[in-house]
């Protein structure tokens, strides 16, 4: 589904603030993989997601994503798309993303249904037709019911009136409305209180499972990293230093992850939020 091959990224090259963010990173995701990502401060977790999304250009390497295209005879073929140099907006049709800040994924001054319409039309050609059809509204209403937050009864409310948790749940729905080839979650519950964070995480797990999505989730909570998904990777200094899946992942403990980090990196784990979590 996703192939990252020998990707490098250095910020502020040649200056006193030079920072090697990705150092020859390699990662392969299979269809349906739900991968949790942990690592110390500055390990390159968010940078990797930004490279996939096209927020910054990569210095070297290659990123490809699998796409499904219709053939002339009505069948479907799997094709590999090289997105390494593709602009950010052109990658939008392949990717869904939820950010740490609940304010980033929605337009506060627009209605809930208008936000959903924007997400549903992402990557599609736009015409001059105005408004949202009756059929669309029913479709959005049904999708909002999945969240269990009563937002289906508030479709004309401005998104800016919602709580942080409601906005993040809505962003999650928007990111998965068109079933992206890859869903990226960048510490998407870190800004929420524990109860709301659990609600959004439960919704995340449900949506990924029911839609058979391929997902990358950066988290600062090691217990969540162990509990969720079928695979866990640990990053350090722009590299993946640990990659575990299956029964081995299920049997992990937080102490195992700390020991693995110290073994692989030669130092103590340094991430205050993770230690507190």
C-alpha cells in the first residue's frame, strides 16, 4: 500500500540550525496495516507523515502509494503511483489526515454539512453547481450517526461552536469519508482530555476496522501504541529502530519498549509526554 525507500530530509541545511529529520528511512505498509508510531522528541515521527503528505519536499529517496484504477473493460487494476515529487494538493485524493490540533482539520466558519461536502469532494473535479443535494445531506446524516455525538441533528451548526472532541471526531469522519488509500493520525488525541481522547480513539479503531483502512498513527501514549493496531514501530534520530507485529506486539509491555529503546539507541528514552502517559 505504501513504500518509503531510503528517504532523507534535512532542515536548514548548511546553517547552525541544521537538523537531520529523516536519515535514510525505509518502511513498507501492506493493505490493511494499522501501524502505531512512537519515539522520543525529534525522532522524525511527524516529519515522516509530512513527507508522505507533501508538506515538505524530500531531499532524496522515493515514496510510492498503491492506487486502484478502472480499466476500459470495467475491471480494476492496482498501480503503483510515485508521489515523491507530487505537490501536496495532488496527493489529497490518496490520503486522509487528522492533526493534533482539533482546529486544523475543519473550517470553523462553515456548517457541519459544508465541511463534510468539502471532504467528500476532495480530489474530484469541481463544477459550477452550488449547494448540497438532498441525497448528500442524507448520506452525511447517516455518517454522522456513526460518531454517536448527536451531530446529525446539528448539520447546519457552525463547526466553530463544537467542542474540541466533537471537532476532532468530525475531522476523523471527514478524513475517512472517501476511504483514503492511507489514513495518517498525528497525535490526534493529544490535545483532548482523557475521557474525550478515549472516545475519539474508540471511534478511530471502529472506523479503521469497518472500512479496512491502512493507517499510520503517531502517539505519545505507549499503552495505546501497544493496544491498538497490528504493528508498532519505534523511531529514533530519523530512523526506524524497532518494528514489531503479531503476537510479539500483543505481548509487549511498556517496560519492554523502554528497554528496547535503550538497547537500540544507546541512551534513555527522552519524551516527557510519553513518560507521563
